[in-house]
């Protein structure tokens, strides 16, 4: 079942809409140009996780592309409505979506969607994933030189990300790690790259440089904070594929799938650590409740 709640100013708690009926104008620029932004967050047993971090990133994405946003309290009410309208489940995906609306619209189109998570994601938390390194075709300093490419924003234009995932599946892999033309590790199509290095009893969590044209992950941010409190050292790239091959464990992490352990990269097996996965998954859950 999918629940839709539109942020219509006339409805205090949001306007509930029928997901089996058309709800958007065919001329909405979200549909015709992919001109909009979104967030995906997880609700566990009816409690949405890291709402403020997602609302903050939504606001940054909106600012990057000159999009007006409904106020944070309207989102919070609509999220509550969407969760309440869905039958109780352990895990629910909550999407916040905003488009530029139809041409000339005074206000954006904004809605919340609640639906079940894909079952493959839950399986991958325990079974792990095989990934391919795929070239994204630009260098790691492009985001700073070309802000019009909206590289740090979570825009609705995910066709390329989805195409990369399909390419991986056609080639017997589960997921992708993008690399830059200057050989840096970037991110997954829907996830942040994370690796653990254990040397002489010192445990370090490392993620690629945030300023390399990747989306700053809310999961990575809360996990880093919780891990630092638990005694982990933290590191921010730059990372190259060899760093991943030499790591003690590598994960793709995101709000919905959480930590998915990487078992192989380009067909080459790498170490996995169920103990570290368990520890970091617990730290992520703990940090996400704040
Ligand atoms: N990078 C990209 C491109 C993503 O689409 C996502 C999530 O969808 C992430 C990273 C992970 O972000 P978060 O941890 O906030 O879910």
C-alpha cells in the first residue's frame, strides 16, 4: 500500500490523496524535466528517523536550485499523517518530494509518500553485495567549479543512477561504486561509501571527501558522530579503489538499506566483518534516534 499526503496549505495535517488515481498534472516540471528534489527516510515501528537531518538536506537542495519549500512544520505534520495512514509495519519508507510545479506555478508541488521498503535491501544487509566500479566521467573537483550541475543536491533526476544499477545487475553485480576521471572513489547511485581500517588496535572509519561532488549522506554523518563517541577514529578521503581493496571492511550505507557489506569489487573478493557490521548498524540506529 502507498500513502500520499500533499502539503496543501488549506489542510493543516496535509491532504491525503489516493495513490491509485492520477494526482500530478502531466505538465508538472517534476515529470517533464525531472526538475525537483526529494529525500528518503526510514520510519521504524512508526517513528521516523533523523527527520531534522533530512529536512536540512532538503533545504540545501532547494536553495541550490532556487526552489521554494513549504515550512519544516508542514513537512513534520505530513510525515505524521502519512505514517498514521499506513497500516503498522516495522519498516516504512517515507519520501519527501518537491517539484517546480507546472510552468508558471506560484508554488511548488510538494508531497509525502509512505510505502514498504524493497525486500532486496533488507536481504543485502545480511547477505552482502557485489559491486562494480563505474566511471562517472568527471573529475572530483568539478562540483566546486560548476555549481549549475547541482552535484551536492538530491534532485529528482535519478535516471543515470538507476541506469548504473541496471548495468550492474546485467553484469552479475548488485550495486555500483562510482569513480571520478581522476581515479577517486565517489559514492553509490543511492548510497555513501564507507570503509573500516584496523591497524595496531586503532579502528578508523573512512568515507570519501565530501567536497568531491557527492551527496553528503545523513547516515554517514550520524554514524560518524556515534562511532566517534564509541572510540573510532574518523577519516575523510580522498580514497582510491586500492584503499577499498586494502580495507578491513567496506559498506554502502543509506537511510533505507542501512549498512550493506561489500563482498566483492569488480569480481575480486574483499574481507567482510559481520562483527563490525553489527556494531556499526547498532551505532547507526542509536545515532538515528536522536
Ligand atoms: N548518495 C546518494 C547519491 C544517494 O542517493 C543517497 C541516498 O539516497 C546517499 C548517498 C545516502 O544518503 P542517506 O544516508 O542520507 O540516505
